[in-house]
């Protein structure tokens, strides 16, 4: 029988599920959930049963009879700061994820759903490179006031996967190269990778860096403080606005990059200005991370969902190509990265850490 792993990757209104062998994908789909039903829950982890019914049915219907499930891997959610790599799903991990102790983010559900499947099949449950992977240098943690510390929160899974791929393309081990990686999706992570470890970054959720299709990125402090005390918004409302209703969506009414590009081609100058401003901010952040590496940059990697747009990647490249060669790896490749990490553990190439 062909040995496979199940892969679980929750998104805001859907869950990507996959069945992978060592040779690659056997089955993948995006299970859609009722957005209105999901919105009724304050904590994302309260959506578990609603999502589980559809996901478990999907796996049962599409798991080939000639396969044997060897493990289950979920997207790693916000945990305490961790070293990169694979981690076994543990009761302590699940407790922190269920309570949303570190953040109320949909990726909390990755390990929780994977754990249900791992108990169903009696196989190991794992996460790989969770979003709170933290190897920041001490200087990168300083914000400007001791009451606030800069934290590591990024698209770690795809960033490490694409870094491995480009290092292999260059014929070098990951430990011997330096990259600036820009993961450009609903949120944007721009990071400095030195010898395989992310030493500096912008916080892609509610931190610094460029605005994105949905998120505000860096904002002027004075007006932001006044907005917080204006009495117009509760704390939750303002966090939702800055993390879900900002960026392209706030300026143009849509977070769809293709829709923005269509408007630009039709002569919409406002769309051109805002799209250009986002590219400008991404490029500036890439320059900042190149400085964090003291200019010793082997390559700039553009990845994530928005990198499927050649208009966007070409525009960013025009700003930054003087720094280092630009490599475009479109999409997220998260499902493959999760499966490959699980097989590294199952095949003894990597030892899963305990949380």
C-alpha cells in the first residue's frame, strides 16, 4: 500500500486538505465553509465542529483504498516563540491553541484538526514551522519603548520552503546563503534570512511593514492613538479594521489584486496610485531587510499568492533588482511544505521537537 500523510491548512472561510505521498500530491481540495456561520463565533477555535463535519467527510470520500495513512500534519498556529522545524502535537500545545492564548488566528485550528485525524488513524500528529518561529537578533526586538517588544510573526512555512528551493537552485546548503524573502498574500511578510534563520522581519498581522490587500501595515503613531481614543470604535472593531478591512480593501473597496489590475488597465488612476503605493512599500521593506543583512544578499525571493501577478513582481523587481538577483516562486506551496516536513520526520531525516 502507498504510504501517505494527511495535510490540513485552515483559511479564513475555507480549509485546504490534501493527501500526499512521498512523490507528491494524490488529492487536494479547498473545503468551503459558510462564512456567515463562521462569523457567529468569537474565537476561531469554536468553529471546529462546523469545519470538522465537512473536512472529515471530504477525507473519507477521497482517501484511496490502496493507501495507508502514516501521519497527519497541520499548519502551525500562533504559539510561544519557537525554533524552526517539526513539532509533535501535544496536550499543552492544544490547550494553548484552543484558548487562543497567543492570537485569535485561524491557523490555531491546524493542529487541532490534525490531532483529531491522528487519533482517528492512530498515527503521529505534527506541525511544521509554525508562524511564531523566532530567531530574531536582539536588536530586532527593540521597538522604541520598553512597554512594547517587536515579535516574530510571519509566513514561516512558505518562507523556509522557498528559501530551501532557491538555495538548492544555487547549489548551496541553506546554512550558507542569505536571502530577503517577501511573502505577499492577504498579509505581507518581508524577512531577512541569514543561514536559514530569519533574523529580522515585519510582523505580518498587526505590526510594521507594507500595507497589504487586507491589512494596514505601519501607520503614523499620532493619528493612530487619536483614532483609538476617538470613541468611534471598540478595541475589537479597530483590530478587525486594521487586520481585515484595511489596505487595498479600505482604499479601493476590494482586496482582489486582479480586480485592481483590471481597473488600472481601464484607466482608474486611484487604483494605479494605491497599487503603486503598496509596491513602493514592499520594495522599501525589502531594502530595509537587505540592510539587516549588511548588503550580503544572495537573492531576493518574491512568493505568496500575489506573486502570481507578473505585473506586481515586475514592478517590485524594478525597485530592488540592484540589490541581488530576484527569484519569483509564485503561490504559497504550504501544502507541499507541510507534507515534505512530515515525511522528513517519518523517514528519520528530522527529529520532531516536543512543545
